[in-house]
C-alpha cells in the first residue's frame, strides 16, 4: 500500500480503550537487554576475527565487552521477569514457536562460549579451547543479535509485528554498529580498523533498514515518528550517522575522535532499541492501530469475495 | 502448514468451547461474579465509577476473566417528528481459546498449554511472569497481575471440565447468553441462530470468531454480536502473530548469516 | 521435578508433543487438579437468600466449611442459574464482612463494647419484661386492648417462615402489636389490589408460565435487573415469538431486551391502563364470554352510587371534613359488606392518631371481602347500572389523547401497545402482565394493581396459561412474611388482627369479617385452629379458644406509625431483625430520629448496617443535628446466621415454599433468628415464671416446646413447620385446609399453608427435577394454596368446562371421570361440575356455582369493580402523585383524596402543579434497583465482588437536563427535597429521555436507592429525599415519584447541609399545610 494513500481513520472503539494489552516489559530491561545482547553478540564476532587476525588488544576488549554485555543482558532479563526466581523454567521446554524459548536455548549456548573465550583470553588458561569457544561464540552470536528482532516481531504489537520483515536487519545492523563503536572506542586505533568498519557498516545497515521500516506504509509506523519514540529515534539517527561519519573520517587518526564517535554509534544503537520499544508500546495504547488496518484488510477481503454486491454496510 | 498449525491435541474428547450469544445478554454480570467466586480472583477495591455506562470493570485482564461490555447507542428516529431511540448492547467477553493461540505458542516455559478439551490454560505453578503471552495475544486478553508477577486468564474452568461440569460462568448465566458445549455443535447452533435473527430483521447480527479459516483458525469461544466487533472492543480481524513466525525466522537467519559474512569481510586482508 | 524423565523437554520427545504445547508440559499440580465441587464431603440443597425468584442452590461443604455455592440445575424455576447476587452468596456467607460477636453500646456510649451472647440475651429479655410492664395497656379509650405499644419490631422478609411464625407468636402473646416487616413498604398494595380483585393477594401465576405468553407487558418492574433469573422465562417467551413491551420512566436493562419500550412519566400508570381499558371497551376487544361469566361485569350497582364522572374525580360518599369515604353507596344493589372493610375503621377511628384509620385491605390476601345479601345480574350488560356500563363511562375520558397529555406517551406508541394486548388475548392467545414496586409504591398503589386486574379480566387473561398478573415480589421470603405475617394488621393466613372496637370476642370477630359464601366462609375454623396451635390445651371452647389472649389493634400501627410512636416516646424498645430502615425506609432522617428516641434497640444482621451505627456516624452526627453523647439509646447488635447455617423455608414469588437444609453450623456468636426468638421466649418465660398476673398468661400458656438440634440448641425448624402445617388432636398431620375444624379438634399455624407437611412429609423439600415433570412441576416444593401453581385456573376452561382452545388448555372438566383435570391442581372443588348451580340460599362453598372461577370471592367472580375492600374507590382513578409538577388533567381532584400523610416536622411536602413554589423542585425523581445491588445494600455493598461492579452511588439524567443544569458526566450532583439533600455521581445518558406532558417538557431523574454510608461501596442514602406519603389502604409509601431539584457539585458538609434544605423550603414557601390539601392535618 502506498504510504500516501488516504486512510479512513474513523473507527468505533469501546470508550477509546485499548484493544491490546500494553507490553508488561520495562523499557530499561527489555530494550536494554536487546541492546546488550546485540552488543555482546557482535563483539564476539569482532573478538573471533581479532583472534584470527592477530589483534590482541581488539580481541581482549571485544571479548570482555561480550562477556560484560551478555551478563548485563541476563541481569536485565531476570529483572524483568515478574518472578525472577523462576528463570530456571526457561529451559523446561524447547519450543520452536516461542522466540523466547529459542532465545533462551541460544543464550544458554552463547553465554558459556562467550564467557569461556573471555576467561581464557584473560587468564591464558586453555588457549586453544578458548579460541574455539571464541569462534563458537561468534557463530552463536549471530543468532543472539537477530533473534531479538523475532522476539519483538512475534507479538500482536502492531509496530513490532508490522516490521517483522526488516526488523532482523535493523537489529543486525544495530548490533554490529554498537559492537564496532564500543570496540573502536576501547581499542587502540591501529588495531581497530575492523571495528571501525563494522561500526560504519552496521550503522549504514541500521539506518537504511530503519528508514525502510519507518516508511513501510503501515499505519503503525506513525508511532515511530511521534511522541517519545519519535524523539528517541531521531536522536538515534543523529548519533548513529554522526558517529559513523566521525569514525569513517577521523577514526583512523585520533583516539579521541575514535572514542567519541564509537560511543556515539553505540548510543545510536541503544536509542534505536528504546525508540522501537516505545513505539510498540504506543501502538498498543491507541486502538486505531489495531482497528483501522484490520478493518481495511477485512473490507478488502470482503470486496474481493463479493465484488458485485456490497455486503452489509457496517453501521458506523 | 505453518509452524503454528500443529493442531489440537490428538487425545481426549471433542473440543469444548463457548458460544456467547449477546442478543440474549441482560448485562447482569453473573458471569463475572461466578468466575471470581469459582477461581478466587481478587476484586478491584478502588471503588470508582468509570462512567462508561454500567461497565465498571472496563476490560478483560488478570483480575477479570469475564467482562461484560455495555454500549449505549442512539438510534436516530426514522421520521423527524419521532423521538430518537436508544439501543443498549451488552456482551460478555472472555478468552477466545484460539485454535492457533499466540499466547500458547510464544510461552517459553510451557506454562500455557492446550488441554485435552482443546482449551488454553496457564499453569500458575509454572508461569515465570515473562509477559510474552501478554504481548502476543491479539485480543488483549491475558495479563499480568502486577503484585504477583504471573499472568492470569480464563481457564475455561479446567478443573470443572475435568469433573464433567460446565464452566462457572456458563452455568450461572440466567438467560443462557453463554452456551458451553462441543464446539462443532455450538457452531451449528450459532449458524441457526444467526439465520433466525436475520429473518427477524436483526441486520446487525453477525458471528465473530466462528470461522475456522480466520486469522486465528477460529475461536474456541466465539460470539454472536449485534454490531461491529470494534464497538465491543474486539479486534475486527485478528491474526495469530506466529503465523508469520517461519518467515521471521528465515529473515533472522538471513540477517545472522549476513552478519557473519560481514564480519568476515571486515577482517578481509588477513593478519595485520 | 521428581525424575529427570519428567523433564518436559524429554517428554516432548517421548510423548509425541514435539512443539511442547500440549500434555508434555503439564506440571504435576495440573495433572492432579480436582474441582472442589468434586472433592466436597457433601452437597446440601438450599435456596438463594436474596430475591423472591427463589433460585435453588447447591451448597458444597468440605471439612465443615462451605467451599462453593452454585445453582441447582434441577429447579424448575431457575434451572441451575444464578444472578450475580446469587453467585456471590459464597462471599456473602463466608466472606469477612460478617460480624462474629455480639456488640453493645451503652446509653450515651461513644463506641461499641463486647458483650457475651448469653448475657446479652438476659439483658434483652429483661428489657422486654420491664418495658412491657411499664407500658402495658389493658384498655384504651374504654376498649380492651390487652397490649403494649412500648415495643415494636421490624423485619421478616429475609427470614424463614418458621422464624416469622415464632416472632409473631411470641410477640403477640406478649401483647406487642407493632410487628412489621418489608411487606409493608414493598408489596402491601399487591395484597389489597389482587386480593380485592380475585380473592387472593398473591401473584395469580408463576414465573415459568410466562413462557406460554404471546405478549408480556412489563410495567412498574425492572424485571431483567431485579429478577434476573426469572427473566429467563420472558426470554423463553420472546424466543417463541411473544412480543415483549416495557413501560417505564427510563430505559433499563429490561427495556434493552424488550421489543418495544414505552417511556412513561412516573406516577401516571393508572391513566395509561385506564386508556387501555377504554380502548378495549370501545374497540369491543374484550373477551365477551369470559367477561359475562367470570367477572362481576353483569352485576347491578346501587342507584345512589356516583362515579368520578359525576363528581369530578370523587366517588359518592366522600366526607370532605374528615377526608374519607362512606362506602355504603359503592355496594352491589341488594348486598351488604361484612362490617369489616375499611368502613369499620373510619367509624372506629382511633383518637389521637394523626394517621387516622387503617384499612385492613391486606386481610383479603386469601379471601375476598365479605359480602352478604342478594344481588342482581344483567348478563346482556345493557343495564346502565351494571358494573360494565359503569366501567365504560368511568374510563371514557381516558382517551389516547389524554394518555399522551398525562403520561407523555405518543399516541402511536400507545396504539401499538393497545394493538399488541388485544390481538394477543382471547381464546387462542394470552397476554401476561408483570409488575413489581414501580406500581406498588404510590399513594394510589393499590389502585394501580386494580387497574391491571380490571384490564386482564376484560381481556380474559386471568387463570389461563401465559396470562395472569405476575406480581414480582421482593425478598427471598417476602411472600412468606405476608402469608405468615410479621405485620400488625394480620394473623397467619390473612386472618385480620382483631380490632379493639369490633372484635370483642371470637363470634364478633368471625361475624365481622367472614363471608357468607365462598371459602372465606370457613374463617372460624381457620381462626380456631390457629388459636389451638398457639395456646394448645389452654385454648378451649369455653374460653373462646383464648381469643382474648390476642392483643387488639386500634388503628394503624404500621412501620411509619411506629416511627411516630417512637418520636412521641410511646415506643421505647425496638427489634430490627433483618431490615435497615436508616437506608431503606422513606424519610431516613425521621427513621433515625425515631431510633434516637428509644430506650433500647436490638439489631440482628450480618454486618454493622446503618441502622446499627447511626448513633456514632449517621448523617445527623455529621451535620451536628445530633451528638453521640446525647443519645440515650442502648444498642444491642447480634450477628445473624446465614441461610447456609440454618434450616427453614422461604416462600418465593410463585407462592412456592422451598425448604433449605442447614449446611454448616454457624460460627462464634452467630445465631439464627429462630434460635434468638425461641431462646428469648424461654428467658422471658423464665422471668415471668409463676406470675399470677393475667397479663402474663398468654406468654406462659404459649405452646413453646420445640426439640433442639446441634451444639447451639437450635430449635428444630421442621417441628415449627409441622406446627404451621397443623395436625389433628391426636397429632396426625393435616393434608389440606379443608380438613380444618372450628371445634378445637384441629390445630394449624397458618391455614393457607395447611398441607405443606401433608402425611408428615416436608412437601417444601420435594426436589424432583423439572426435566422429569411438566411445566407446573408440582413435585418441586409446595405452593399455597393446596399446591396450586396457577390460581383461578378454572377460568382456563369455558363455562361448560372445555378448554377455550387447544393451544391454551390448562385445566378442564373430565366428564367421564367426573372431575377437573389438567396440568395443575384445579383451583376448584375437584368434583363440582360446570353445570352446578347453587340454590338461592346456599351458603359457604356451596354457593359457588360451577362457572365461578374465583372461589375465594363471595360472589365467585373476578371484580372489575370492587364494591368492598378498599377505602379509596371501587374503580381505579388517575390522581397525581403527592408531589408532581403537573395538575391533574383528568379531574379537578389533584391527589388521592384519602391518601395518608404524616404532617411532621422533617416530613414536609412539596407544592405541586401550578401551586406557588412547585418550580423550586421542578424535576420528577424515580427510584429503582440495579442487578448488582440488593435493597438497602447490606447484603451487597459489603461484598467486594458486587461492590466493584457498581462502586459508587449515581443518578441518571438526560443530556438535555445535564445541559440545562450544568451537570457533567461522572461529576457530582446534589439533589434536594424538602426532607434532605444528597450527593451522587452523574451519569448523563440517552437512556433518560425528557417527556412532553401537557405541552411542557418534563425531565425525569433516575436514582438507585441502594447506597448508604457504610460498607465498601458507599454513598448518600436516596431515602434522605423521600417523604412519608402513603396509600390509604395499606400504608405503603410513595417512593417512585417524587419531585426534587438537582444542581452540579457536591453537597455542603456539616451544618450547611440542613441550611441548604431549609433555604429551599423557604424559597418554595413550604409550611405544615403544603401538599396537605384535602387531608386532615
Ligand atoms: N438486583 C436486585 N434485585 C432485587 C432487589 C434489589 O434490590 N436488587 N430487590 C428485591 C425487592 S425487595 C423488590 S421489591 C423487587 C423490586 O423489583 P422492581 O420493582 O422491578 O424494582 P425497581 O427497580 O425498584 O422498580 C421497578 C421499575 O419501576 C420503574 N418505575 C418507577 N416509577 C414508576 C412508575 O411510576 N410507573 C412505572 N410504570 N414504572 C415506574 C423504575 O424505573 C424501575 O425500572 O426486586 C427484588 N429483586
Ligand atoms: N426509595 C426507595 N426506597 C425503597 C424502595 C424503592 O424502590 N425506592 N424499595 C422498598 C422495598 S421494596 C423494600 S423491600 C425495602 C427494603 O429495605 P430493607 O429491608 O431495609 O433492606 P435490606 O437491605 O434488604 O434489609 C434486609 C436486612 O436483612 C439482613 N438479613 C439478611 N438475612 C438475614 C437473616 O437471616 N437474619 C437477619 N437477622 N438479618 C438478615 C440483611 O443483611 C439486610 O441488612 O426498601 C424499600 N425502600
Ligand atoms: S485469546 Fe489471547 S489469551 Fe486467549 S487463547 Fe487466544 S491468544 Fe491466548
Ligand atoms: S508470562 Fe507465564 S504464561 Fe506468559 S509466556 Fe511467560 S511463562 Fe508463559
Ligand atoms: S470459563 Fe471459568 S475461568 Fe473462564 S471465564 Fe468462565 S468461569 Fe471464568
Ligand atoms: S451472565 Fe449471561 S446475561 Fe449475565 S452478563 Fe453474563 S452473559 Fe450476560
Ligand atoms: S437474587 Fe434472585 S434471581 Fe438472583 S440468584 Fe438469587 S433468587 Fe435468583
Ligand atoms: Mo421489596
């Protein structure tokens, strides 16, 4: 559908009450979890690349970042559960229909790998195994960075679900951008070339895909432009683009520029996650994001089914 | 077949469900009370009038598993000299026990499960309060009890069904607006009822959630409404989110692979 | 998880549930889940304690605790369903809102204190004995009264028949006459209205029969909300194609389900019904054969009778100086009324009672007014003095135009109703009328019900399937508390309470009230059997069966008179046993003021209701009109046992007795009312033991031995029930009231209930599932009289005894078998053939001919015209309510000329119509119920599950009124009358519609009356606004049509509140004469 199409946004509702329930999640926990997970995952990739390309400083900082970030993300997750003591229930079942179940299993593979590779790197114990774990973490990390997009998209939340086709790419780009940015900030400029490239590449992907998401024409994309979410996403773009430009132009020469720009890209990534979270929430509050598209779909279907006669006109 | 459509459990009796015929509802709320009594659901203690007609419980939620909606409508007089009329629609809403239940699909702990009656139930001793089901439900049914952390919703009185009894709400309903039984039979009954109402000139009458081909594969608890679903606070054309899950996994896998390739590319050029 | 194999991930694989969404993820708890109904130790049959539908309940008990209460699917009435209140009865009985212990407030005390139950019982017994002695009156004004006016009691509709029976028995023996219950304020006008029309004061039909109706008029009832489970039968009829019409001032949940809603101005139903009567007559749409044979249409009236047509709104016999009627001229030509009805009262006027006389119109609850003599009939109906021609003239001015002018009902809508009822009446079709307190609670309440009776008789709808007048009674056993009356003017079975002046001895009592013809002719047997039940061996033929032991009434001692007696200081002790007058009765301020004048007050209830706590937190304390420390009333609070905690019977709106079994014993100091009254009686008897004083003989001679059961020594309710049923001298249970004798050889506590324990079997406890019975389900419970479900069912057959039509057959004459038969107990002598004609001089039941379906009437006919029994007219007349924005468009006479008022400070009335100041209270206020709450609220406002559903008090107004007065939706409004001012939330809704009456727009305000300041869901009590203005026949208060003002915002606090009310009164120029026109002040 063309984004310019005039919509009939008049709709009836039940005292303007939401149809959907708002996500029970807290922004800091869940957006934070997704950001930290993405950061960890892409950092593991950097770490693996660094270990194989002989960039020890980059390797150390990336692996430590991965460990710290994944730990933080688990803390956020546990905190968000209404009953943290029951986190253990997560591995009670293995459900392919549940991104959270799949994610839990992915995390349970990734976490120990990331941890092992970081510890081995720090302590020097079992270096071979540590390096193998590093590779494993990189591979598993690719899933950690992207499954969270499915986690959000696989809901009835209009903004998230409507974005399900692009969201994995947005998140992949964003994860890469954040890891690249953080590594660029933390590592010496000489070793940080791949990190800068990852940050810039990630930022490009993140930005392009976000724009695609925002202009998909779905009514729910309104929420990406308005209110808190709109502000967060505009800020996110400024940080991401500004940081990426900084890294691309000055990252190679100045540690300071590198640090500031890297942090900026990472901040852009974090802001993006928060923005998307807030937009989703907003789309559950106003019933129009549920009613209007569904009604259009319904009417289109009815029109297709009975092209000649107009079926019972809904009394508005 | 999509990943969501793994079907009903093979074992057990034919699928049980609800047909709520709102044209018979007198808005008495016996269903709300009977449900709370049977399931010891806490009451709201804020004691504030909502001003939304006679509805003071507002919506389905963790503490309201049956909810009666009240809609007051002005019916403009046909000839200008006459008075405008009024219509007062009342309808008791409940968890739809969807054929393809998103809440159940996404639950990471197995707290939600499909029973031998074809209903969808949360096991309170398993639920960890992750809240995923809350965002997954396309009807906004299931919700978290804040002080407790876990989620709650209609169980279709799982314990009572096990004892061969009908759900508490259906049993109480004075006018049998809520009808409980085997889903196939209920569908047949609903079709007949719809025809009857149409014959009587109730043009607004329609079935909601009855169609097994709809976005959720049909509701285990479906309705006869007298107006558009959204008037009652129901989504007009809900779709189970997991219908698109295979596509999402594919995209995610693509993105993941892309990341790995990208990571390899940035290190291109070998050792420094 | 016990074994690792129980790990669901493994079970997913092993148990063929790969996606983990089915059985593999079940936890052990889930697998072991059991419904608590399935694990209960026992299931005890019971009956819902709220309303008169009488839904059957099953009470599930586990470890001696009630764990669940739900509907019993076997019940033919409820079929297992329960409304929200019935569904909340688990919370009512087991929730934490109920008090557990006795509380005591000493005179002038600031707070409650604990008191041991036994000590409290002793103290109350002493108070009774002392107050009684202090206030005893053998005589008043030279007539023997044998009574005390020092003690009164109120409440009974929530109690069991056995409890009411013992209350009436003990208190009567003590000489206490001011015994009253909700029946007075609720449906007393039903008893007088239906009783004088048909011979019995109970609903003519039963709920399930509504399913056979072709048209149902719901008027003066909020059926779907106030009798939700009964409403299933209306829905049943609707599904079968019946037309459902709701006539009501406001659009309610009942209207929402009706086919047609007819808005009406509150207080104008007689104009509307009169319009229908006129339509039926002028369109020749009445059921000729039925009318000629079964009603008194053909009877000739006296020549000197003058109708309202002749006297501009008055009947002949009016005495304007002492506004009352001399009823002589209303007679049939050649007949004479038994001296009883009404007329006696105006002669025996009690001096000093501002209320004036009482009618005992309620005593026609089972047996119409006594008529003697011979009268004439003209079956061509042509004689101008026939009832029929009188009726035609009387209603000729009730035209559709007039209906529109008075009621605000557009003529097309009126015509639609008229068409509906006439096309759905006759041989093949029947129309039912259902009503409740939207009709009864008016200064013309009795005549509302009379008007419907006239219409239904004309249409031939009484005694026929799907026809009748369904009186929807209120509380679980309010029918029972009328039948076994805790009412001052009645003895059990609608025998009149003896009057000091006319009922000197048994002979004069029977002489004055019985009829020569019909079943009421056996009144002596009923009375003697009652006296035998009460005084056993002490009652002998020589001592008139102790008739003299009964205290005498001298006028009205209704609950509102009692308030006045309290204010005057005559009444010093008060029992409230299940009634909450500080919220539920009209003019709650006066109710509390009355209580504040008492020496002692006993409240028995579940929780601390407003009537128990007014001395510390009532509205007068808030405004400073009273101070706690000044109030000398000693207050005892006793926690009552709930319906699950005692056995007993309720009588529902179908006149059906249903037995409840005790499920568990009450906890702590909670006791049943049966326990209370019996143990109180024992303690009083012990205190009087050995007294040689004649005053105490009735108490000491009382039959008061009942076996006890359980740890608390609960008297056996079944033994009381057996006494009510009655027995022969040798103790054999009686089977029917036809066995009663007037020689002292039978005893029976309530003659109309005789047979309820026939063969020694508790007939009320019969519970044969409805699925195994026909519609009448006669083996479920037991209905009075004689287990009949549909009264006057002889009328379902034509004069020859054949069904009027195949479609509408119910009871008919089986020629071969020589008896009446059909799907009910025939309401006729079983073998009296249709061809039977009595001799000229036949008396008693023999005087009833084979074509007289109304066997309790002296002439066997349905009364279109009531020649006796009522004191405000033989035919219904439209008068405006006591307070109305309009002048009476029909007559010069504005209001019911003989209505009863209470001209007291604090009970001032508003100006009406064009009177100066009436515009100060310009709006009509009507009051009603919500499904979610019950009456004065004690049984619902304290329950979280119900309180949350209607959490705050509110009033409903139209958008137009809201605009006019600046009221905002959900905001606050203050409502003001001359009695008080209250605040409530505002609901602005299209369901309230302004009406056009006499060319003007009139706004009606609707307000539920359930709230009070205590409990979870709170609000000002609506009855702070209402006045005490009453129907003269039965003294029911007018709370359905008041006038008020409404303004935005909350009401003032403290002393500013009475000041506001006073300011309004001043502006309206209200004084002691306002609204009193035509009434003796
Ligand atoms: N849920 C619930 N059920 C109850 C009760 C309760 O409190 N709550 N109380 C029980 C008791 S004690 C009783 S007596 C019954 C009463 O049962 P109902 O009589 O049905 O109860 P109400 O709602 O008081 O009044 C009936 C209707 O009369 C209308 N009305 C008011 N004035 C007039 C008038 O002048 N003319 C006409 N035609 N209609 C008028 C009101 O708008 C209302 O809709 O219900 C019993 N059942
Ligand atoms: N404005 C206005 N006023 C009205 C009416 C109206 O329509 N409008 N309706 C009138 C009518 S119809 C009625 S019936 C009255 C009702 O008015 P009330 O009878 O005063 O109101 P209830 O709340 O029913 O009071 C009954 C009490 O009995 C208690 N109770 C219940 N079961 C038992 C028991 O077994 N033992 C004892 N001891 N107590 C028990 C309950 O807790 C409750 O407090 O209100 C009347 N007042
Ligand atoms: S309605 Fe919502 S909560 Fe109920 S089964 Fe469907 S998805 Fe689950
Ligand atoms: S909140 Fe409970 S039921 Fe819902 S998805 Fe999470 S674990 Fe499952
Ligand atoms: S089926 Fe049971 S749990 Fe569900 S709404 Fe009805 S009573 Fe409540
Ligand atoms: S119990 Fe039945 S009639 Fe009453 S509100 Fe619920 S669905 Fe409607
Ligand atoms: S309150 Fe009346 S209608 Fe409701 S369950 Fe009890 S008896 Fe039945
Ligand atoms: Mo009542």
